[in-house]
């Protein structure tokens, strides 16, 4: 595995940094935390206009034909800037799932809209158990004439309030192992019987409860095959975890950068606090954690891009980064002192999101167990 970026990836990274530094200052991030929609339409139009939404999709749908590593470059910069947008939901959760398992008609209909930003997708899997395992899917889909009727409640569905289509995992067969009876459905977000309710979180990101009460869908709404949806969902979850790890890497990098800059400028006892050995050790430990995050996250992304089995590497990355990002934020607060704990300072923006992302898509213990089970099974 070569961790170096290609010339095209480096150009993409540099242009993304310049664009987000100019168009997405932290003042905008703060403003969008209080906004009901959660992101400015103009920023999303600009991101889509730059072709970002089409990076991992084939050219026939309006994409650029990139792979998951190209996508990772953008996700890192989005994580670094905390850019408020439905990018992760629409591209990583929704679009790549349709690309993975959709019919030709479904791909033609949805992916072109994802690529130009006119259509927003998201994915609804978790329920009251908050698990990302098949047994946690309790929403039912019963046959109703030539279609299906969906009933149940999904939790922690990102950007459901602006999504045009929500990919919903539902149980179509109650017998047999949990993995055998799950089907994915493409549910238009304005369907009768579908209700979206916001869930407040410490990170101020847009998460929602999606209630389905006799939502009737035609058979053409099935994504993949009936009772064959869990394999698709599992791949989608793996991509989501790997993508979130890259996003967390971007956040950790931003925290390191702001801390190093602060200790260079903050003076105490007549000298910059960065000249004190204890503070230098703190910064060195933060840099070590960030580089560790970079190695494990890009290894997982590379394996996905190559089409290799990556469950172990993804779980290792998530378990490591969840703890490392938290350590980086905690150490940054020590270096900043009291000002770092104030709402007026940018550091708290990253600390709150680090806590949400630490728990999202499985916590540290969950992924340690998955990694160890994978190693033991070899």
C-alpha cells in the first residue's frame, strides 16, 4: 500500500482546502448549528458544481470515475473544516449503496441526481437497539398486493429532513437467521405515512427519527433482491465506518494545527508557551496520534478501493481513531487552558463532534471485539 497521494488526488486536496477555507469559515459552521436546515444551499450548490458529489461514481452517471481513495481525500478536508452539508449522507451512505446494488433503472434515475447535487439520499438502518447488526432490524415490510407496506421506526438517520429518497432496511422474513430476512427499499421521503422527527445531539449534526406507518411501496422500490438486503447493508456500513474514520482524521488534524499555532503565539512568563518542554511533549503526542489515525484510516480506505475484504482493518481503524481523536482533543484543551473550554473558541466545535463520532457506527469495545474475532478466525 502506497500512502502517497497521486498528482490528481493532491490537486483535489489542495483545491478542496482552498475552497473550504474561503467558503466555509467556522463562523458559518456556528451559524448552521442554529439553522433548522443545517447547511446553506449555496455551499452545497458550489460543492456539487465542483464535481465533488460525483467523485466516486462512473462517468455515465455524471461522475468522474474515481474510487474510494479519491473520495477519502475529500472527506478528510470536509472533516477538517466541519463543512455543513449532506455530502456524507448522499454520497457515502446513499449513492454508493445504489451503485453497489441498484438496477440499471434505479442507477439511471438516482445517481445522476446525486452527482449534480439535485437529489439527496440517506440510509436508515439502526433502530431502538442502536446496533448495526442484522438482529436489530425490526421494521417490517409485508406484502401488499403487488408491493409492500412498511411499518417501524428508524433512529439516527442523518439528513432525513432534506433527503429525497431514504434507503430503509426492513424485515421481510421472520424465520431463519436474522441476516436472511432483510430487504432494502428506496422510500421517497414525501410518502404518506412517513414522518421525520429531529433528534438533538451534542454534536449539533442533523440526526432524525423516521417513523413508517403503512408506507406503501411498489415492488420496483426494492434495492437488490428481496431477503438479500443484509449483504448490501453490511457493505454500506463498512464504507460508512471507513468514511467516518477519514472524517475524524481531518478533525484531529485541524485540532493539532490550531493547537500548535496557539502555543506559538500564547506567551507566559515572557516566552511562548510552546517553548516549554511539557507543552512540546503534548504536541508531539498529538502529532503521533494524528499520524496513527492517518495510517489506519487510509489503509482501510485503500482496501475498500481495491475491493479487498476490509472488515478487520475498518474495525481496527475505528477502534483506534475513536480513542486517538478523543486524546487529541483532550490534550489540546490542556494546551489551550481555560479559553479552549469556552463556546467562543473553535476547539469545542471539534470536541463535541469527536464524542459523537466516537460512538457512531459502533464504539471502541464493539470494534475491538470485531477485530479480535476476525483475527481469531484466521
